């Protein structure tokens, strides 16, 4: 009888540890939606003392780490970890877990510049989002990522389809914003549907111009490039003025500025912006800059 009591006590304590670890993983995950760096620090602390009682707990913590790094914009340097998670959750996970693991696999391969494989995994993530028990925001984000990836490989028809689905889901969730609208405009722009693109760009510019704070400088940079390409000095000038207090952060930002300076005839400034691009690691942008500098 005494032995049986010890066994029961051990099982109760084991279940308690199990529930506590899973609850803590859920708490860290929730915090990571708003403060991923702090959540990563808490996950580090948890994993130092965690007494995993199942492979499931360990894998959930590993997936959470990839999720938090993605949200904190920490680029992946290897696919070793995510390959094991794909194998585990791909075989044993629920549809919701499969949606998540394939989404973050897509993110990892995007960081590694393996765009075809990234597209494959983002598409697989959307396949598991065909029931009621899904992460609708992640589904929207999958199509957002697919839009960007299709643009990168110059598959503009699929970029448009992805942007349309992104906008449709965003609208149904009540979160349609200027980023999704700009994705739709970009896709139409690449397909030479300039009238549709121009209309959408006007709607986005109106939103940004009327915002007193929290303007999206990435969207404004895209608008600046497009209006400069279309030689619309008036609207390009509005975008440029709205960006006046913004410090360029990426090669795309410098390309947009270079296109504007070229439009208004400030060639010295144009060349300086292109030189910033040439010093970056963005091969596609460096090609565009080299081509423009040659001209």
C-alpha cells in the first residue's frame, strides 16, 4: 500500500511539473507577441531549469524560440533546428501546430535566401488553415510573406493572388491596413496595371498623409519609389516631405530616395544613395543600383 502511495505521489508531481512547464511556455508565447526580446530572455531562463517530461514539451519550447526570434527580427543562420520540428509536428502535430511549424519553416528559409523552399513551406502552412481552429492572423501573414517572396522571384501573377488573399483576410478580421493595400498596389504595378495601382497608391498616400503619428515609413518609401518611377513629381514630393525626418534603414529605402533625386535632377544626392546600396548585402538592390549608376 505504501509503495502504491509513493507511485501515485510521483505521478501527481510529474503531472504538476508538466502542467507548469506548458503554462510557462504559453505565458512566454503570449508575452512574445508584444515584447519578443524579453520573452526570449525568459525562455532562456526556463530552458536552463526545465525538467521536460515529454518530447512534446521540448519541441514546443524549440518552436517557440524560432517564433520569438522571427518576431524580434533575429535572422536565422541555419535550418538544422527547424528540420527536426518539421519532422516532429508534421507527423504528430495538430492542424494548428502544422500551420505554425510550416509558417516558421518558411520564415527560416526566407532568412536563408532559399526563396523556392520558403514559398513551399508558407504554402503548406496555408493548407493546414482550412478549418475553424486556425490562427487567422498567421494565415494573413502567410499570404503577406508569399506576396513579398513572389515579387522577389518575379512571379507577379502569384504575387497578386497572394496580395488579394491577404487583403481579403485582413478585411474580414477588421485589420485591413496600408501595408496590405500597398502589397496589392505593388503587385498591380509589376503587372503594368498602372491605373489600378495608381488608385490604390492614392488611397494609401491619403492614409499616411492624414496620420499625425505612427506613419509607416516602409510604405512611404515604396510609394516614393513608385511615384518617382511614374514621374509624378507632385505625389513623389509629398512622400519625400513625409519622409523628411526618417533615417533610411535599408537598401530599398536608399533606392527609393535615389529614384526621387533622379526625378528632380539632384544627381549628386542620387549617386550617394546608390553608393549606400552598393555597400549593402542586398544582391538584388545592388544589381539595380549598378544598372542605374551605369545609366
